C-alpha cells in the first residue's frame, strides 16, 4: 500500500542519445541546481595525486659515503688506497632496477586525479571519481520540483499548524474557566458542588468534541499524492567530488564509498546465479 505522505517519482524513458557532461558535487548548500560557467567562477588547478600514498624512494643511487681524513697523520699513499677501496665498494653495490622505478610511476598514474581551487575565499579540494564499469551516470531534471513542486505543501502545513494551535488554545481556556469556577464556589453548599461537577463534565465533553475537528483538519487539508516526473538530461562517466579545507579522504568519504564499495556489494547481492 502506497503511503500518501510520500511523493511518487516517475522516470521518463528517452530513446535519444544524451549529451555528456562533467558534474561537480559541491560540499556547500547552494540554492541552485543546473548548468553553470564553472571555469568563470572556479580556477581549478591540478594537485598532487599521491596524497595519502607511500612516498617514492629516491632511485638515483646510494648516497655518497664521507671519510674523515686527518691531514696531519695521514699520508698521500694511504689516502689513495682508501679512495680506491671506496670506488670498488660502490662498483659492487647493486643498481636500482628500472622495472621497480617504472612500476612506481605506473602506480602513480593509476591514482585518481586531484584538484584544488577556492570558493568564496575558501579552499576546496577535488577528487575525480569514475563511475564503476558497467554503469552510466545520468542527470535527471524536474521543472516542477525546481518551481516548488516538492515545497508546495509548506503553506498548507503551516495553515494546519495554526488551526491546531487555535484548537489547543480554546481547549486551554475552557479548562481554566472550570478551575476558576471551582475556586469561586468552593465554600458553597454540596448542591452547588454537584452542579460544578456537572459543569466540569460538560466542559470535558466539549473538549472531546473539539478534538474531532483536529482529525478532520488532517484528512480534509491533506493534499492528494503528487507524482514527480524526472527527465534524463545528460550522462557522465565521472564527476568531481569537492571537500572544503582538506583533501578528500577516500577511506572516510561516504560518496566515494557509495561508488567504489556499496555499488559492488549491491551488484553481488542482486546477482542471479545460473543453474
């Protein structure tokens, strides 16, 4: 059974090919969704890719060994012999393999691209996130939502709250009048006390009748369930994920984890085994 409080979402299908785009997922609450001249407002520069990666060792060769020589006690033949021994030692040392250096460079190239920029005077760091293989990113648009389709119930909700508050105030005033009547007639006869009890019962009955319109308000003022139609407008194979102040931590970011981890888990869960 559908919940009338939740809006329905319908996705329209289109046979036409969609244009490609490069979305930017901003870390701030911006009251706008759509195309924008990003290059005009953001000066994006490339950042280091190996953020969080192990440092690459220097492959230029072993460091030169220093020998302290006391000129007063060392003769020239002895100095020459020490230098020849050092040269022989260096010649016997294994040279760094070119394969290890090339593998490190390849690993560096496999790292995702990172960017750095500023937004309204604040530094932001970007990370290029690719859509997993077998998937395609699609941007949807809904003109009704942007024009207030999802927020159109705000006025009705506020009116409902005002009516409920008014009913609660009326109920509070009636209860207060009953207490004042009891205090004013507290010293009278028992016959009058029985009348006060009857009056209190009448007030309670009226209060119960006041609660009924509150239920009617919810049923009458509730708008029918609306259907929001989403139209596919563009497609993308990657997007830039931005973080304020510090680089994106791929081990903690929920958006990166959704694309890199949870989509793989969902694929494994919904995979149908062949008999």
